């Protein structure tokens, strides 16, 4: 089939690769001038366990008021949030209290585990060095923090994920660079956790996809989708471009493109930040991934760099809170790993990007209900950890084969 993909982030590139592997003729349309320039550019890098990525699971981390209030709130409403932002926030808070929360989290865990296996399979098969590091450590400052993460940990354990409760001394043996001055009640160790460079992987995979015949059209803004026959309209072009099928992987633009077709996707741009700094001293830096669930911050090792990511703002913002959020990230990095990174180096990279997030924390994967239109969008902070799995499962569904994982929990009709 001739298949058009909208969006060349990590999800779009992975989808193009899988469809090309199946023999389809694929064209990817991207409004930016290169692949992985938006949410995929500076994300945390955490691949697994996906449920412990900040914002993967609504309700984890305590009540909404605790997340939004205090001197260092994990979530902020900023300029431009408006009524839609408030409505989305209310739905996000309610999603953590729904009776089907455990089932949804279990589905996310299965998707994350399947995706990690597929990512490793591709990287190893193509012999790609994506600056991967193994192991994830969830740091728990107080006894109350231990209680707050139990719902997610219980689901992970029931699914067979290897998790080990460790005390503070053991945590510092696993991560020798951890400061001895920061209070630490204990930690949860996920030996199979992993982090890697998302943008680097996306660039590698784009090149491989091109070798398989995938065509990438950059600086092409898709203005509208066409149905019956399937196709899309590019800004500045009079005639639509036809295809046998269209796959929407356009991040935040996905909701706007679906609206004229009568489809609703309640997506919000949850803006996050990351700081990437050159490695200073290997023994003082993280060896794997470290997660601070209280502040919803991750610290990962990516080759010769250390990346700290966190913060969440609903609304386009005006930069008012930027310095405060970045200060929190710098303090987290220097507090947990003093001397591990050169934070004063001119090579430090600061990034702010929108994570297109649905209120229940899960993506939309599968048929849209409109003939010829397929969806793979709304992965939020988990795009990297879910990309390869969702791409392979969707490719199987398009080929009318049963995917290796159940995609029903990710259907659009749940909204």
C-alpha cells in the first residue's frame, strides 16, 4: 500500500520503519526541517520501566493540590492554559481515581515492556550505538514516598517486572555517585530499566528507513486530512496528496487535524524541560537512570552527557516560571550527583518542549473509525519508551494481523 505518515518524531519514524519493513511504500510529512525536532529532541531518555516515567500515570505522586502548590510545584498552569487547560487538568486528576486505573496501568506496562524489547531488537539488529545504559533506581526520600508509589509498583510486580526494594546504603552501592547528604529512606531498583538517546536513535532509524525506500518530506505542514479517498492537504498546495492509508503521528497537531472529521482527542501540551550537561567525573555521575518521583524528575546517563528532565506546564507560557523550573533541575542534579556534570560548561543544552498528553496518560493507537485513517499519537512523556512497540503493533493491525499486544485499551473511542 501507499501510506502517508504525518509527523517525523520518534513515533512517526518508528512507524515508517515498521511499515517499510512490511513492504509498504511510505512517505513521511514533517513540518520541521529535520526528524525528532520537537518532543523527541530533549526528552528524559528513559525507556523503562515506563510506568515510572514522570506523567505516565495520573495520580501517582500524591493529590493534585500537592503537585500544584508549594515552593517547588511539579505542575503549573501558565499563560495560555485557558478553559481547555483547566478542563484537561480536571480530567487528568479524575483519571487517577477511576475504577479501571489498574487495568489501564497494566496495559501501559505491557506496551512499555513490548516496546523495550522491540527497541533492543532493532538497535542490536542494526548494530546501533544509542548511548544506552542499563538499570533504573527510584529514589524515595521519606517513608511517605514509599507509600505513594506502591500502586504503580504493585502493577509492575504483578506483571512480572523485576523490582527490588533496597535501603539507602544499597542504593548508593548501585549508584556510587549519589550524595550522602540528601535524605534517603530507600529506593526501588529495576535492573532491567534502561535509558538511551532518543534523538540519536530517531536519526539512525530515519536513515535506515530511507534505505528501505521511505521518503521524508520536510518543511511540509499538513493543513487538513482527506477521507474517502484517504489523503492529506499540504499548506501551499492546491491539490491533495492521495494515499491508500494515512497514519497520524503528529503530536499536538493530531487533535486539530482530527476535529474537522468529527473526531475528538482531548490532548494537551504539557511542556517539560531538560538540561543536558557534559560528564565531569564518571564515578560521581549516574551509571543508569535515576527517578525522583516526588518532584517528577529523571536523571539519566547518555554517553558522555548527563541529562536531568522534569517540570510540567499547561499552557504556552511566557517564560515567567522558566528560571524556577530550571533551578529545580540544576539543584536536583547537583544535589543527587554533586560533581557528576559540568553544569557551567558552554556545552550545556537547555530544552523546553511540548509533550502531547491525553488525560488518562495513555496514547491512542489503532483505527480512527474513518476508513483509511490510523492513529499513533498522544504518548506524552512516554513517546520514546512506547514508540517501537506501538509502531510494530500498528503495522500488524494495518496488515490485518493480530498484534502481539492488545490495542483495545488504546482505542480512540474510550474518550
